[in-house]
C-alpha cells in the first residue's frame, strides 16, 4: 500500500504543537505556567498564544491520525493483523511507561496503547457504529468536564504535595531521583489525563478510522469543498472560543499553579471546544497542500518518524532543563521556553531528515517494528 503524504505532514506539524504545549511542564513546573513564568508581558503573550493556538488542538489531531493509521495495520481484520496490532500496542505501552517515568510524566503513548485496545473492538464494525460511538463518547466527555468544573467550584482543589516533590526533583535531583518522583506522580497524572483527554482522544480515534476507510487523505482535491468548510467554520468559530479559554486560564496571572476555579474552568472550556479549531487546522492545511504541495514537506520526515521525534523532544528538553542536565528548570519565562521548544523541534527535524536519508525508519520506529514483527501479505 502506497504511503500517503498528507498524514505524515499533519503528524510532523502536530509534533511542533505538542512540544510547545509540553515544554512548560518540562521546563517551568509540573503544572505548567507559574506566576513568575508569565510575569513579563512577552512571557504572558507567549503563554497566551500556546494555550489559544496549540493546547489541546494538536493532541486531538495526533489522536485522529492514530486512528487513521490503525486501518493500515489492521487492513482486513484478519487474526494475524489483529495480533500484530496488539503487539504494537503492548510495545507502545512499554515505551510510554518508560517515557513517563524517565522523561515526561505527561506521556501520551501509554494512553494511546490503552485506548488502542478499546479501538480494536470497533475496527470490524460498520461506519455508522463507529461514528455513533464517537458521538456518544464525545458527549459523555463534555458532561464529565462540566461535572468537574462544578466540583472544583464547590470545593476548589489544592496543589498536591506530589507535584511539589516532583518540581524539586526535576530542578535539583539526580536522574534516578527525578525518575522516582515521576513514578510517584504517575497515578495522579494518569488520572488527570484520563479524566480530561481520554474520551476526546478516543472519539478522534473513531473519526480517524472512518476517514481512513473512505481514503479521505489519499486525494485531497476530491474533498476540496470539505476542506474549505472546515477551514472557514473551524477557524471562524474555534479561534474565538480558544481565545476565551486562554483568557480565563491566564487572567489570574498564575496559570494552573493556584488551581483557581476560573483557571480550571478555562482549561475545561478549552478542551471541550478544541475539536472545532483542530478541524479548522486540518481544512486549512489541506488547502495549503493543494495550493503549495511542497511547503509542508519541511515537516514530512518528522511525521514519518513521529515516534522518534516525539520521544527525542522529551530527551532534549530533559537534558536542557533537569537538574542532572543543564539545570534550567524553573529559571526561564514562558517566552524563552517557547522559543527553545521551537528551536529543538527544528533541530530534530533536520536530524531526522539526515537519518532518513540513510535509513528506512527512525530508531524508535525500528525498535517497535522489531517487537511487532513484519507485516505479511
């Protein structure tokens, strides 16, 4: 089966959004932006841009592509294909757990592996069933977010001592001390990620499966009208909603470090409305690919080796910010952290392009493929 170019471009670009969203949690504090990190106007502007334009949107886009690519592995639903896919999910779970403990507790691979097993139940179901499941899960996730906002309003949450210990370990601890602190914080992190993101991610998995069945990205020109509608309405409606979410999250001047009802409500509102802007991004990027096909080729190699790029982003940021590395954790504002994240992404894109000029796969893709086993005709 011929590899489609547009999903790789989307995946590569999504990893730019993911690194700028993850960077504050790796560089500033375990809860992201703090009062000190957004005190200057340029730091506040950088944080506002990241929250409004990236936070929650590229995670959904990556989730959609995860579902889209699943059908290229489980093509017919035959037992050997499903067995290979299960092995792949187990491999992702192992890599995700190692990533969460050794590098970044906000890992998404472990979550994707868990949700991937649930997706297996739908891969042989008709489109109507898959789409209905996506709608039901999405609506239930919205209801759950609303309930969480009411709970926080009724009894405002207080910062957990586990996150404080994690910050200390990241700033001053050795590699093993930081890993131990991440392991201690992992149950709370998984509970938070599961509560806020799993339902929406799974809904995107389902939409990705249906899109793959209909070969939505195989011929972009055939769906030009769809791309125009997504770009127009997704950005026209989604962007103002995300600006409101960013305003609510940052208005107190402390991000999530104080866990105020307003800040938590801003996060919930941003997550709930992020799919609208994410859809706008897909439409706009599809139109851009039609008009200037080679513009997004700059990030295509990163999309081909997305697992390597994703893990490498955490490796480099940990070396720069953890106490066992260059020790910059908590010392820079949001603006500097965002610029560093973008710079790291660009350098890794160049490195991966050089790697793929000599090798067929990225190193972590090769490792996962060795565990998964070769695809059979």
